[in-house]
């Protein structure tokens, strides 16, 4: 697998720039929450995918981190004249089981359908949310703050399994 499990200062810089670019129109406008919805959809999909330790979602997380680090380091060096290659403490969410992976895949699928149905601006915002979420979950602070997420996905997956098995029916 070619990718990274850590974020550099450059990758973090790029994620913060994308976050700012998505929050600025909302902040400068009338602050309607619906303006943040596309970004939030992408963020939710990225967080669900980041709970997955491997597979396609794990590979995509690592590749996105590598691309963010390279592009951010180049942008940071070009803008400031200093190297942005220092890494940030890395993190990983743990504890996802098969039923939680089912829920994570459903969340990512729902976000991909939302992306497909969205207009050009909203598609960019969904991608921006996914990018920020993916890079942010490479850091120890964000991954640690989201340590509840794999358990929640496991619970949702368990509920889906119980429903289809008939054990959750009244």
C-alpha cells in the first residue's frame, strides 16, 4: 500500500485551507446551516471511512494523506520559504467490527449518492468535507476525539443486523 498514516504540517495546512474556504462563505453570508450541509456530508463520509482499518477505505485514507502532505508541503514551502515536512502525532480509530463496517459502507454509499445528485458547487463542497475529514483523522487529536465513532457504527450495524434477522421487531 502506498500512502501515509501520518499528516505533515503541510498536509494539515492544506486541510485547514480547504476547511476555511468552505466555512468562509457561510460565515460571511447569513449563516444558514443548509449552506454547510454539503461539506458536512463529505465530512461524515470521511469519518465513517476513516474508522475502517483497511480495504479500499483504508487505502483511500492513506493515499489522501500522502497527496495532502505532498501538496501542502509544496504550498507551504512556496508561500513561506520554510519546510512543512514535520509530522503531526498520528492517530487511528480502532474497534470497528463487521457490523460496524456494514454501517460505515452504508454511510459512504449515501454520501456518494448525494455527491452524484449534487450540483457543481455542492460537489466541490462534499469533496472538500471528505478531504478535510480524511486528513484530520490522521492526527492523534481528532482520531482520539472520535474514539466513540467505531462503537457507534458497530451499534448501528448491530441494529441493522437485528432488524433483518427479526430480533428487533416488536
